[in-house]
C-alpha cells in the first residue's frame, strides 16, 4: 500500500515556471528594427538634400560674385563718362565766355536763345557733347539759368542726365543682391537638412541600443525615444523645401 502511494505521488507533475513574455520582447525588437530602417532611409535623404542645397548655395554665391564684378566695371565706366561730361561742360562754359569776350559771338541775354556758332571753340565743344549728356544740357538751358535763380545749378542736377552704364551697374548690383539672398536661403535650407540628419543619427543610436537591452521596460522606453525622434524628424522634413 505504501509503495503504491509513493508511486502515485511521484507521477504527479510539478507546475512549470511562468514563461517569459517572449512575444512582448519580440514585438519591441520589431519596432526597433522598423524605426531603425526608417531612420536610415531618412538620414540618407536628409544628407542628399543637404548636398543639393549646398550646391545651390555655391552656384548662387558664384553668380552674385560675377554680377558684382560686372556691376563694378559698369560703375567704373559710368564714372569715367561722367568725368568726360563734366570736363566738356567746364571747357564749353570757359570757351563760351572767351568767345563772348572776344566778340566772336554776341552776349547771351537768355540761355534759352543759345545756338552754337560754327567756327568758334564754344560751338565746336557744344556740338561734340556726348549724346547722353545733350538732353540734360538742353533741358538745363531751357530753364534759363542766366536769369532764373531757381534753375538747377548745373545740367548734372537735371533728371534728364542719365548714364546708361550707371543704370546697368545698379541693375547688376540688384541682381547680385537677389542672388546672394537666394544663396543664403539655400545655405539655411542645407543647415536645416544637416540638423535633421543629426536627429536621425541620434534615432539610429537609440534604436541600436534598444536591441541590446535585456530589460523590456528599458527597451520600450528607448524605443519610445526613437519613435518620437523619427516623428519629429519627419515633421521637419515635410516642412522643408526640396530639390530633386
């Protein structure tokens, strides 16, 4: 009787220990792998866009530099032509006074009546004024500066005095400024993409660490950080301009 009782007791199985939550652990590993894959792809995309915007920055800064060089050349030519106009004007006024003093031309009671006299130095200089200067000179004489105290002091104060090279220099300078603005914007966009790449690199770190943690609560917390980082990075990328 005793032997039968012992055999029965031995045949009763002891309760097995509670299994580890392997399914939960496997799910966290899958999440870490998915976040890691997304971060890898987005890091490559951010680096690609940063490089493209860096190229745009270099192109537009080079364009701005070339435009400023051309603007400086046009401005130099404009200054040289203006000096010619000033010298011609001074020589003409001097020759006009000499011709009146020498009796070669009658005294001018009104500048509005002035007509160049052939065979005189003043007439010679007047007829050889630059084409860009003549409209301003004619408009200034029309104000009768000899009798009108309100007349502009010289033809160079007239709105009609325009040097084409000066206008071109200003146009090129404006284009250079616009190109520089575009270059600075491209630089900022490139910097923004670099920052997102750094963010995704941090996500790669956390996702890689998560797969090595044994405690599932720690693994879940690190995964959460990675998910938040990827989400923030995606939101930033959506708002950034893109070059394909």
